[in-house]
C-alpha cells in the first residue's frame, strides 16, 4: 500500500510539472509576440516556413480591413485566458499553412476594449473571419483547425487549383485510350 501511495504522488507531481512547463512556455511566447508595437510587412519576409500572427490595435486593424485582398482571421484573446493558449497552438500551424492566402491577426481585448465592443466579443477566445470587410464566420471558444480551414475556404482562401485539360474524346467516351 505504501508503494502505491508513493507512485501516485510521484505521478501527480510529474503531471503538475508538465502542465507548468507547457503553459509557462505558451505564456512566454504570447507575451513576446504582443510586445511588438509595429505591424510587420509580411511581403518582405524571406522565410516562408514561419508565418506570423500579427498583433494589431484598432487603427492597424482598420488598415488591414481596408487594404487587404486576402481574408482576415482575427483572434481575440487575453493573456490571462487559458483556452486562448490552446487556441494559439491551433492557429500557429495554420499561419504557416495559409501563408500568402490569409492574414492572421491577434487582438488583445485587455488593451483594445474598443475592438472587443465593436465586434461584440463576449467569450474568449473568439475568432472572426472577414472577407472584403464583411464577417464570414464567428467562432466563440476554442475552435478546431478543420473548422477554421472550412471557413477560410468559404472566405476565399482556397487551395491553389490545378489547371485541368479537357479530356480527349476517346477518354470521355469511355474507351480508356
């Protein structure tokens, strides 16, 4: 019985260490990303491997909404929000996957209460997808990557389509030659 109690205690401590390490590193990453004061020009980025999620305020968001020819994915979050860290882990790979086809933006609702009010944010995280300045979809709570991919497709961020050649008359007729 004593061995069992010790094993449970050790397992519990290991779980706590893992959780602290996981959320501690996610929080550090989030804080570093949000301290930037300027919008990064993604067209000048040379590395296509690591796309960025840009932190914006109201003025910068308005510029993106006015000038962007791509759909916008806006992540409304707060530093104290645990589910927001989970959502960040889902969005980071999407930023690379949709690099050049979607602009991913991040709004800290603590620093941008006006934007939270303007977009009627009632739950964190909330993701809003815009196309041509209009809301295409709104996702309160943690949203899985495939749901976001489907919405981005509807917003016009589809994958590049291969050019199809017309079938020859023999293939169309079913002769297989």
